[in-house]
C-alpha cells in the first residue's frame, strides 16, 4: 500500500480568505492509500441500521412526488450524512471536483481567482494581503485597500462566503472593485485568471535579518524553504519565521521545517485511536540550528503551522511572538472512493515533544503582542510599503537586535 501523506489543517473557513473565488478545494487534504478497509458490520460496537435505510429509500422511490430520482445525489447525500454524524469538523466528504480543486490548491495552482487575503473586522471587507504572482498583485491592489463595491454591489456587511461568491468567476473575466485607499476612492478592474503561487517568500530586513513568510505547507514548501535558506541565510544575524495566517498542510513538510532549525531529537508525535505512538524525529539537513529565531503566530496559525511553532517552542529553540494560535491537533488522511469522491478522515492526533496537545487550546506566545488591524501586517509581496505598522514584526526585530548585541538571552 502507499505511504499516505498526512495533513494537518484547520476548518475550511480559515481558507476562504486565502484566495477569494477559489471555489472548491477549501479542505486541506493529502495523498490517499490505495485501499479502503473492509469492516464487518454488526460487531459489538454496533452496526448501521441497514433495514431502516432501505425502508426509507423504498418509500422515497414509491411515494416521492418527482419520480425522476438522481441516485448519484442520493448516494452522495448518504455518505455526507455518515460523515456529518461523526460530529468532527475536520472529517469531510469531497466530490471528485472538490478533491481535484483541493489538490491543485495545495500544489499552488489556482483557477478563476484574483488572489487576495481579506479581513472582515470592519464594516467593509479589507485587503489584508496579496497572493504572490496573483492577478490582484498585477492589477495594483494594496494591503489596506477597503472594498466598497464588487461589480457595483455594495460590500457593506458582506460575509466571507458572500464576498467570495461575488469575486470569483470564469478565467479571463473581470471583476470591478470599488476601493477606498486612504482618502482616495478608485475603481480597479481585476482579470480573474489561472496562476501558480509560491508557498514561501523571503526578504532581508534591517540589513541582516532574514524574514521568511510561509503561506501554507503544500507540495513545494520544503523545496522552496530550503532554497530560500541556502541563498539568504549566510550572513544573517537572525531569522523571523512568519506563520501568521498559515492554515497548515502536509505534516511531512512541517517535519522538514522543524529539522532545519534542530539538529536531532523528537519533532512531535502522533497517536492513533489505539493509543499507539509514532514519534517523528528530526531528519535531513540542519543549516539553521544556531541562528537566533523568532516565530510569528496569530489566531489563524493552525495545525501543521502549530506543529512547527509548537515544536520549536517546546524544544526551546525559538520564541513565539504574537497571539494565541488556532488550536487544531488532529491529522487527516484521504480515502478516494470508487466514484472519484474523497473521504477526508481524522485518523490521529499530534502532540508536542513536551507532551502538550494544542487541540481546542492553541499555543500561547512567549511574547504577546497585539496587531492593530490585519492590514497592518507586513506584506512581503509589497515590501516597499514597509512594516512601520506591524507591531509584531517590529517587536521581533527588536528582540533579534538585542540578541545580536548580547542584551537579550536566547529563547528558552
């Protein structure tokens, strides 16, 4: 059988803001095993009431007003009902199209979108960041732009889902955004497109601090992260690893990132329903074991991103700075069903090397610093806008400056 690639990601709602208009693929998932386990129903743990299911179907077939039943939809609805009855927000059922879209998303491929992060903490949606290489970036949108209208429709009070529905659309069509930028109002037409985006973007701040923004733990995160370290780490007096707004992803990519900053030992451990423990150890290359490190986190730092930040905190390798993290401590694997649909199933929980579990609890930062607004966050895609308003990043730079002069001890 295949060695399944495990995922750790938060609720789908956290992903809506990444690519408004993504349509499908809002669930994080992974490669699936090449088998579906066969279970004997009717054992001591109970069994499905197949007789009642069959009776309900016969009644629908015999008495429902419209005799033209869609049995594909009825089958999907049955599976969806099974999944929903588990009461697990992270176990989901995906149609074949949703599963393909989700796989594309975690490979950095996007279709029919403009590529913006949006916050909804005010009267109107506000652009809180741009996806690298996106149509929004090419059209000149900026962090802090307030979206007043979408194709002429007032955006006041819109939810994330409502905003996404209005913005997304077919490739090569345009959406007209009415924006407020400071004291100026303007209209910007953005062409929806298909594009690939990087998982990791870096820059050098304050002459010699390497800033690494990791958007998610996707298929190419490890290779991109390693490339950035190789080219930018030499000469750096400190590293800021920004995992804010990172919803998680492949846990193998999380293991690799931890391993770049630790030389040996346990990264984290997995526990299944039997209580069996799978200890994941640091592996691969370790180019950044001694450089001072601060990790930025917030309420949308989740799952695989919490594995990385929590492990580095538990191993006393880095200080966490920002706000309390999301708190998702479960791991899912995909089982593709015969019709191409997918069962995204929770199979394990993960624990930190010091025994902590973050599920429904989150990680507390070592240094708590509030951010005035999501739009105040430094956008590495638009570095010329600066980071004057990013209180969390500025505090991290101050800490690293203190360490370089010997004024502040290392984390832990």
